[in-house]
C-alpha cells in the first residue's frame, strides 16, 4: 500500500516536471470544462504483421494516455496492454494485444501523435502524455538500431 503510493507520487512528480515547459500550464486552472468529453482515437500499427487497428473513444478532457489505455482495455474492446514502472521515467508500455517489445530483438512500441496530417513522436511516456481533442495516438511496433 505504502510502496504503491510512493511509486504513484514519484510518477506524478516526474510528469509535473515533464509538463512544466508546455505553455498554458502556468496560468490558474479553474477546472472549468474538465467534465467535457473529448473524442480521441488510438491506432495500433505493426508493419511486420500487417496490422493496423483503430480504437475510437470518448473520454473526459485531461485523461492521460495511461487512463485512455485502461479505459479501452476495461470497456471490453478487442484491446489489451501491459506496462512496467521505470523508476527514472515512469510508465513504460511493454506490450499491446499480446505482443511485447524485446531487448533481445531490439523491438518496442513507439508512441506517436497524429494531428491532422502531422505525425510527431511523443517526448514522454504513457503516464505523462495527455492527448487532446480529436488527436490520433499511434502505437507503432518498431525496431531500434
Ligand atoms: C535508449 C533509450 C530508449 C530505448 C530503450 C531500449 C534500449 N536501447 O536500451 C527505446 C528506443 C526502446 C526507447 C523508447 C522510448 N523512449 Co527512450 N530513451 C532512451 C535513452 C536515450 C537512454 C536510456 C538508457 O539506456 N539509460 C541508461 C540505463 C542504465 O538506465 P535505465 O533507467 O535502466 O534505462 C531504461 C529506461 O530509460 C527505459 N526507457 C527508455 N525510454 C523510456 C521512456 C519511458 C517513458 C520509460 C518509462 C522508460 C524508458 O529503457 C532503458 C533500458 O531499459 C533515454 C535518454 C536518457 N538520457 O535517459 C531516452 C528517454 C528515457 N526516452 C524517452 C522517451 C520519450 C521514449 C519513448 C516514449 C519515445 C516514443 N515516442 O516512443 C519510448 C518509450 C515508449 C514506450 N513503449 O513506453 C524520454 C523520456 C522522457 C520522459 N520524461 O518521459 C528520454 C529521457 C529521451 C528524451 N529526452 O526524450 N528509449
Ligand atoms: C482483434 O484484434 C486482433 C489482433 O489483436 C485482430 O486480428 C482481430 O481482427 C480483431 N478483431 C476484431 C473483431 O476487431
Ligand atoms: C524475437 O523474434 C523472434 C522472431 O521474430 C520471435 O520468434 C521471438 O519470440 C522474439 N523474442 C522475443 C523475446 O520477443
Ligand atoms: C512504424 O514503424 C515502421 C517499422 O519500423 C516504420 O517503417 C514506420 O515509419 C513507422 N511509422 C511511423 C508513423 O513512424
């Protein structure tokens, strides 16, 4: 119990630090609009297995990626994931739909964001990233060199 709470505290501190540089966070937040639902889409791609599945969903604004993925998994969709906690950087996405990245094979699930036609690579993990309205998060099974 105590240990779990300390891990969570460590993660939220990490996320706070990671999010600080983004504009707008310095201003007073009155929580107005927090109950608003937003549409987002999670896409799972794996070029090697010719897989490309999308999971559209609606969630309250401000839900981090970790919450989005738990929601998809719990809402009985054809989706599952596993993660591990890294003491330095928070939550690491280990596997999606039964397929795990591997140190030995140099594979991992890359996190990308697509807004309109622009695709960018996330610079934080699933614990810290908060997707915005109409965003498409792509989890791409890929290799590193
Ligand atoms: C190498 C590396 C990777 C490798 C790790 C495998 C390998 N080759 O060993 C790969 C390519 C898999 C990787 C992936 C990602 N990474 Co990386 N990675 C690094 C890097 C350059 C070095 C880590 C290292 O070896 N440290 C030394 C060892 C001894 O310490 P360690 O704690 O055991 O290292 C482990 C963790 O760092 C972990 N790890 C690596 N990246 C990430 C990211 C997250 C969010 C978590 C929780 C853990 C984690 O893998 C290491 C080996 O097990 C760091 C930069 C840095 N200066 O730390 C970035 C860094 C940790 N990664 C980062 C990011 C953002 C990612 C990705 C989210 C990128 C993406 N958009 O997909 C993904 C993770 C996605 C997921 N599945 O959750 C950020 C984290 C920032 C933050 N505050 O959250 C860093 C700090 C780079 C940066 N400045 O942007 N990464
Ligand atoms: C469920 O996911 C698997 C991949 O994990 C896919 O092959 C299958 O087509 C999916 N089924 C449905 C109904 O979407
Ligand atoms: C590494 O890749 C091989 C070939 O694709 C696969 O059979 C094996 O399960 C992978 N190992 C791990 C640990 O993922
Ligand atoms: C996803 O991974 C594949 C395989 O490594 C790569 O060719 C492709 O460019 C990646 N997709 C994106 C959007 O980066």
